[in-house]
């Protein structure tokens, strides 16, 4: 494979791997994070380390301002809820984008077979 070829094996990280990444990043940032706090951030990171680290920075800021600076599962949950990051990891911008796609491409009448077996 050359340097310009793309890998065909793209996959998302699992929660355990993301938790490890978050814990390592927190050490580099000199932030105390509990295992369950790291896991909460990992669950909402949509399987990507880049998002995990971005969320970690936001949760750290919240923990420093609203708490004692230690990231617990409750502190992470409160911070992510305040940021409007839902359990699937979607934020307001993501939801607006998905809504726009739905309105643009799926609002049109769909002529498909109904569940009742009719021709409509």
C-alpha cells in the first residue's frame, strides 16, 4: 500500500479503547478523572478519539468551574448535558444538520408499499 492509498478498514473505537485514550489524555492535561467519568465521556464520543479529547477539554473546564476539578461520572454527565451532547454523542449542530437532511431529502412524498399490504 502506498502512502496515498486509503485504508479500507475504517472502524470506530469501542468504549473501552476510548476510555483508555481519555485517561491518557487527562494525565497529559494534569486532570484527575475517575474511571466512570472517562467512560461517560467515551460513551458520548461517537467512537472517535478526536471528539473524545474535545469533550474531555469541555468537561475539564466545567469541572474546574462548577466543581473541584475532579471529573466523576456525575460531573461528566452534567457537563455534557449542559453542552447539549446527548447519549448518542450528538450536539445541537449535529441535530440541526440531521434535521436539514431530513427536511431536504425525506420530506418529499414517498410512494411505497404500506404495512397493510395495499398498493399505496
